[in-house]
C-alpha cells in the first residue's frame, strides 16, 4: 500500500523558522546595501544581525522583519537611519530559477522593515536559485 501512495505525495516543505532569515531573504537584504550611502549601508548590515522575528503571511507577498527584545519590537537606537518615515530603500531585479521578479525593500521607523513582491516569495523561493540582476535605489 505504501508504494501506491508515493506518486501522489507532494514534496514536503520544511517548517520555516520565524526567528531567522532564509538564505534568499538574507541575500536580498545584503544586496540592498548597495543602494544606500556607505554609512547607512553599515547600519543596514548591523540591523540584519538584530532581526530575530520574521512575519511571513500566507502568500509571502510581504515579509516583515522585527527586532524583538523582552517580547516587544525594539530596535537599538544607535542602528537607526536618520530617516524614520516609511520609504522604499530599493527595488531589486532578480531571478528565482527561470522566474523574473522585482522585489521592493522597505524601511520604516529608521530600520529595514520588509521585502515585497507581487509574485509571492513562497512560489518564487521554490522556483530555483536566486540570482540578483540589479539593485535600483528608490528615486
């Protein structure tokens, strides 16, 4: 009976850790640094080390990053950008396998806050390896 089942089994997707960046998320966030002035690129790198809570809604169209301390969102003030409004840091042109995608990287409150893609990262991330084509600073 077990043999008959194997054809219909879907590949099992491992549970996604909510406390750590997936490789594609880390690669996209690290690439974002090239859209920032050098001093802010340094801050961004330090912000990435602080991310310990990641919200991936069902469709993964917007993945949100938080730094939590004592169960509250608290980013170290020394690591924050001067600009505290919500703004797009960059748009990254990339490919996941053969699929082309545009990823917007957002900041709010002085720190990197989200990756956004209209295609949804859950589908993209299983399409193949990530290749970053270009990082476009937000106008």
